[in-house]
C-alpha cells in the first residue's frame, strides 16, 4: 500500500522522540539526544513530503487510488494525479530558480533537481500507463513493421556499416539467407571487431542465432514485448513464423504509437 511508507516514517519519527524523552530521564548525553531528535524530525519531514498528493509521491498514489475507486478508471485517475505531480514539480523548479537567484545556490539547486525528478517521473508514469493499457490484450502483429530491412550473411562488416548502419541507423538487422531467417547482427557485435579486421569478417561470423531473446511470435501479447525488451536490454525484436521473418517491432515504434495515442486522447 502507498500509505505504508509515510506511516512507517511517522511511527519511526514518533518512536525516536519517545526514545529521546525516555533517555533524558536516564542520563542520556545531549549529543546523543540531539542526534536522535534530528533523525526523528527527518523522518517526520520525509513523511509529510511523501504525503503531498503529487504523483509519483506516496500521497499521489493514495490520491490515484481514491480517484480510481470513485470513477473506476485507472487511466483517468493516473492522468489527474500525474498532472498534479507535474504541476507540483514545476512549482519546485520555479522555487529553486528563485532561490538560486536570491543567492541560496545549494538549496535552490536541490529544489530544482527534486522538482525536475518529480515532474519527469509523473509524466513518464502516465505514459507507461497509457502504453500498457493500449497494449494489453493486443497482438504483436498489430504494432510490428512488416518487410523490414534485412542483410545477407555473406557481406563483410565494412559493407554492413556503409550500406546499412549509416543509411538506416538501426542497431539490429535480421540476417536472411535464401528467404530463411538465420539470425541477427547488432551494432554492439560490430563494435567489438577492430577496424582493420572489418573487411575480412563477414556478417555470418559475428551474427547471433535466433533465440527467445531476439524473436517473438506475431500472436504473442504485445504487452509482453516491453518486458522482454527491458529484460534482455534490446530495442528491437524480430517477429517470426517458424523460420520466416514477417516483421520487426521496436521500442521506437511503440513510443511513436504512444505519442499519437496521447495526442488523440487530449
């Protein structure tokens, strides 16, 4: 539960004040008492800050839960709470700039950075919600790009760089031989080869074979694509039927779709 974090800080802060109070009667030193009370105040201030209803702070998550329960629409609730979080973040950024101009550079810089973090996090949280809701239950085939650029296993790496990487700017290329998908070659594979050897090495020599880490079926859940890309640290996946390449799906394609979706829903 979102409220658990602030409550833990509150109880810890009150507990430290109790320790300080009891310690006074037991001869606790002023230095130790001061440290305990300082930690108590830090926890209470942290709890108060986290309870501000600005997503993604805990207070913002509580607000989203309340709005969700009211309208029974999590996307709407996330949108409202993220807008409040974005506005709160912008306020902290503005306050930080004012503090810097007034001469409090350290405090103002911290306020500016915290505001920037909250604002960007709130906006990104809503985008992730929209994307996951849009992809839920949809098939990979709906979002893939058919007829992608492919390379032959017989070309050397210098040809790959000049004719494909510099031209199309992708980081991964499917490798197809006689209509059959046999693997893929990535920019990181090419970078590992010394420049003087790139005319001697062929794509076949450095390509990765097809596996569950670089391929996905067209009937798979599109929502799983994001998890797989994040888990395997890949920006593109090949969409296959047996040993036949039918398309490619990438994070860029999904983010372009998300941008259009958000614009149309405004």
